[in-house]
C-alpha cells in the first residue's frame, strides 16, 4: 500500500518491463486463488502481464457481467478490450455478439448488424453463439429495413435443426420471425413462428418469453388483437420471472401498444410511461423511442395536440438517429395526423408522403400511412389527391397477407373521400363492409371487457357503428 499515487507510480516505473509483466502475472494468479470476482481487474493484470489470450477470456466474462448488470457502455468497453487482446475463435465470436446486443439495446442498429454479422462469420455453425449472432443481426436488419439481408437470415435459421442448443435455436427463430413481420416478410415470419416449440416445455423463462412475443406478433398479423394482448401480457410475466429488466421494459411498451389497439387508452399510459422512464435510466434508446411514439399516439387520441406534437418530434429525431426505418415511418404518420388536426396541411402532407415511402414494404402499415396522407389531403379539400390515395389504401388492406390494425381508420378515410365526391351509395357500402370487418374481429376477442373496448372505445370503431345506425335509419325512413 502506498500513501500517495505519485509514490506508487514512481515505484511502478522503476520496474523493468520483464519484472513488471511478471508482477502482473503473479498478481493475477494470486487474485484468482484469493477469489477475486472483478473480471476486469483480472483481465487487466493478464493483459499487462503479456498474457493476452487469458486476458481476452477475462474481458469476455467482464462483458457478460456488465450485460447482466445492464451496463451497456461497460459491455462495449470490456468487449473491445477483449477483441484488442487478439481474441480468436469462439471467444472472439462471443465478444462480438455481446457488442451487437449492447449496440442493439442502445439503438445503434448499424453497429449491431456489423458486429452480429462478424460474430456469425468467426464462429462455427455448431456453436450456439452462431445462432445468437444471427438473432442479433436479424433484429438489427429489421430495424434498418434491410429486407434482403433479413430474408437470408430467416432462410438460414429455417434450415437449422437446433441440435446444438435448443434454447438458442428457439430464441433465434422467435426473434427472426418477429423481425420478419416488422418488415413485411409475412410468409417467412409465419413459417418461423409456426415452427416454434411449445413455450411451456422450455426451461429458460427468457426463451419462453421470446416464443410468446413471437406468437403475439403472429396473432396481430392475423387480425386477433385480443389474443395479441393476452400473449404479450404472458410474455411480460416470463421476463419478470427471469428478472430481465431490458426485456421487461420492451414488453411494457408492447403491452401499452396492445391496449391502445383495443381502445384501452388510459390503461396504456402506465406501462408506456414506466417503460420510457426505465429505458432512459438503462440507456435503452430504441425502447425510449418506441415508448415516445405510442405516447404521442395516445395524446393524439385524447386531443392533446401540443403534447402529441412534442412527443412525435422526439420520436422522429431518435428514430432517424437510429436508422429505424419502420419506426420512423410510424412516427411520421402519427405526426401527419397531428398536423392535420392542427390545420397544418402542407406539413401534414409532407409527413404523410414520408410515412408512405418509409412503410412501402410493410403490408400491415402501408394502408394506414396512405390513410394518414389521404386524411391530410381531405382536410385541404384536395379531392384529386385524396380520392386515389384513399382508394389505394383500401385496395392494399389484404394484399400482403397481414392485417392492418387501423383498418377502420383506412376505410373511414375512403368513406369521407367518397362522400366528398358525391358517391353516397358507394360510401354506404364501405361503411357496411367496415362494420362487418370490425364485428368479425370482435367475435375473436374472448375477454368481454376487451371486446367492448374494441367496439366502443376505439374512436373509429364507434364512428363506424354510428354511421351504420344512421344508414339503417335512412333505409327505414325510405321504406316506411
């Protein structure tokens, strides 16, 4: 023990290079025998003791410990030191995969894809790390909107048997399947999710959560919002069971969004606000952006246009920085509707056009984006632009094999365009169709409270019911 750092540095500097390295190796050996638990300390001693291979392994442990402690910056710093020590083979693959995961949680999607791709390249396909590297790469590709790369990853996972590590295989397939839905690769997403094992038979609570989340994504694509929310809530319980704070945070956002879809807007605010606060604390920039986006949507529904506009601006800035294509498209669409409500038609049209461009390959989202744009055109009485845009949105509702959760909004925008064009009979037909679709989905919602919210608390659904009743009254008055 030295009384001052200066004296310590002077003594340290008097050692020869050989003795200094020997001292660090001896210190590392003594600390290992003494039960030192700080892997970074051990890695530093081995690194300074000219034992880079052993140092890399300790830095790998340090990076894993940092991830378990939700210290994402620490993960990146320790993994980088391990890579710099010349790690090779499985150790290098693990270090790169940990970097990919940390980058992914921080919303640094391009870096996540780069690290995940390199990790998959340096490890054997017989290693579970290969599957986990593909998992991280798939999520990053989906966020960046790289459909071709994601399709290749999904096909690679479809061809794997899962003999190496069942848990890693199931987790990778679940994540890739969910990611495929996000970018419109519906057939691949459905194939992967339908191939998953029974969630209850898996030992890892985290993997069971992955499976339940993937199945929730599938039910939403298939137009079953009640089953979607039920599966998300069960997935959240699995991550809570494992104590996985990052996944719990992400699932809170998903649950909040699921409640919004069913019309339970007030009940969505708690999970979304909790997730936003936790994500900010943990540095989960992607989760923060998603929470901000859905809080903006909630504020719009409640008519709080100023709050909605501010939240949209924050979400757009964050999504743009992350290169998150789909989320940016959704955020632009929400802001389009906010600007339409505020009377800023030029700004609304610009955002609507951008939303439609960004969501062009996503069949579950593109009709909604076009509906937002058509609504903006309608508010400025531009029927020449509104009518074909609304008609195109309706024509795409079932084209991609994925349900649009905002289907009633899209159909009502078409109704408004038809009414403005004086085509009242056609407008009535669309109202009847919208009502049939809405009630058909309601029949699939087992929870009666959720079903009631779906039919009456979703603003567009309530309007469809009102218009249907007005249509019935008009017909009856004509007959009698």
